[in-house]
């Protein structure tokens, strides 16, 4: 009976984690470059004489669930044309590399601008890196965004002269840092190309996420009812034993 309570409790915990994931997707549905997160879990049997799994929530239950795993969907979002020369979208594979406080992060959100020092930065102030891992600085007097031309291979031209080349990389072991910012391991140059005057939107489908919320809520409520039923049965057993 208590084993059943443990099993139902793990289901409730995992559905709670799934709800957090879906809620975060919905909150970032309009965040440029955001990649949605999916959540999954599975059951495994825990039998006598076998080693206990360290990733179980309650190792002494007979059938438990793994902790759920998050997966980042890196599929492309819709590309929106803005006409802003500093808005860049990646068509195909690849992430922009940006620097913040000495660390390198990655993003598909190419809504860039120039800060007061002439550095090309994200909306949050991270500096965009070139192929030599140095921040890109647009040098020169009276340089406006209209004078900047970015080619599909990432070369930045100012007044017809090559200034720098934007770094694009493939990634594995991708992890969300926040919003449309990611961490990961670089895996070389991608085949994607840069589109100037455009930005990539989130790949979140709000309708699918709403369906996910409803499904997860129903499963969570079911797990709660099972826990309550086991608790009621336990109280009845204690009461009956007391009468004997």
C-alpha cells in the first residue's frame, strides 16, 4: 500500500516538472530565437536482489519513475523580415556566439544593435563574437546601421570594406541559460547562412503547449486522487486493526 503511495507521488512530481516546462515555453512564445523544451520520463522495475537506481525519487518502491529528462527542440522557428540591418537570422543550422562576463554563450536571437562603444551586442548587452572569438566592434566615425552589410557567410562590410566575420557554430549538450540564451559544446562550423534584415521567432506552438498543460494537469490530479485513496485505505486499516 505504501509502495503505491510512493509510485503515485513520483507521478505527481514529474507532472509538476512537466507543467513547469510547458509554462516556460508559453512564457517565451514571443521571444525571438527561443527553443522550446520538451519533458519526458519512464518507468523501470526495482526488484529484490537488483541494485537500486540512484536517480529514483524513492528507491524502496517496487516500480518507480526515472527523474524526467528535458530535451531542447532546436528546430527552426518562423523567420520574420524586419528590414533592420542589424537584425540577423540563421537560416539552417548554427548558433551565434556571444560573450558575457568572460563566458561564451550561444543564441539564435539575432536582434542586435550597437552599444555606445561601437560593439555589436544582443538586446541584453552580450557582445557578439567573430570567428577569432573576439567581440565585434564597428569602428569608424558616423557609421550608421544602414552602412553595414552582412553577407550570408557572415562577413561584415562597412562602406564596402570587410570589417569582421560573425561566428556561427553547431552545438551539442545544449542547455538553456535563460530566454533565448544557451550553453553547450561547440562542434564546428554549421551549414546555415545568415539573413540580414530578419529575425527568427520562437519555435513554440502555443496551441500544442496549451494541450500539454491540460494533459499534465489531468495526470497530476489523477496522481493526487490515487495518493488520497491510499491514504484513506491506510487510515481504515489502522482503524480496523485497533478494533481487533
